[in-house]
C-alpha cells in the first residue's frame, strides 16, 4: 500500500486541487471510510483548507472506487498541512492496519480549462458545486464511453487521462472541441479539466464534469457531433492517450472546521 499522505510537492502560491484516486477492495470500504474521516477531520482544521469531497463510484467494478478531491487556497498551504503530526500519525495507522489493502495516487493539480453551459470559461478554481458528470474514456479505443450512469440524481463523471507529455497540446485541442459540444447539452452543469503540476505523475489530466443526472449524461454522449469528435481522436496517429472514466456521487463532503 502506498503512503496515502504523500505525492508530488505543490509549492505554488496559487490555488491547488489535490486529487487522489484510491483502489479499495469492496470488503474494506467501511474500514477505509473510517480512516478517511479521521484524516479529513485533521485536514479540515488546517490553514488554507477550502473543501474536500470523497467521491464513490456508482460501479463497484471500476479500479478506483473512491476519489478524493480536496481544494486548498495555495499549494504552499497544502504542503505545510500535510506535515501535521496528527495527520502523519493517522497515515501511519493506515499503513499498519493489516486489514487494509488499499493504494492511492495523490497529486496536486490546477484547473487548465473550465467549461460552463454554453462554452469555455477562465481557469478559476472556486467551489466545485454539486456533483454531476464528464466525457468518458476507458481507452483510446473508446474515448466517449465508460460505465453507464442511468440514475436520476446528480452525478460527477471523473475521467483519469494518461497523456504523453509531448502530446498535451494535441490532446487539449480535442478536449476543447468535445467540451464545447457537451456544454450545449441538456443537463450539463460544469466541467473542469485539471492538469498535474508534475508531468511525471500517471494521470497528467483529470476531467471532473458535473451533470444534473446520470441519465442526462448518458443521453448527451450519444450526440452525433460528440461521437464524431471521438472518432477523430481515434484516428489521430499522433495521439497515444488512454482514459479511465466512471460516474461517481459524493460520499463525504468536508468544509473547514467540519468533523466528518
């Protein structure tokens, strides 16, 4: 099990979002949640903490069943907070727990593109809003797919992209076109494409997209223009990307001072 409180440094003055996808065996979900609550309670009291949301996949079969998305006023504040002795002690308890077999992939990100209904916006990084959904991709062979999210409640579709560093701009051009199509669809709320501060991490781009319902997202991704753009990605010989899309809903929502 990797060190759950680690990850690349985020020594920047601007806002950062820590994103940590967790692999958690199904039978260990409740035990994992207890430890996560303990860690979140500590971090919620630290200077610069803005908000954290632990998302749980609608499909228990996906690799990353839980994803933590935590916002900090600055990367410097986050790096300072994770040296907290109580937080590090809780992390050690996770490592020492013989009944936990989980792993995390934490990394700090900043918003590269922000999409609202009607089109692209600036890359501000304020509150994430209520959960909704994104534009999926399990591999490059199926960039517009992912598990179904046929629920009436809001969902967040999270897609973890593996993108070679030399293909970032090409990937961003395709993503912008897909995002503009989805932004015009009924039920679309917001999407943010996050870019890792460290190009050496596994998931250099992560899209977090919110939809009014899972049903609305599933209906939107059948749009002919969106599917056509997906085919252009598949046919681009200069792109070698993959994605891990899945619909999620918020399991725990933490604000400064909360005791989840």
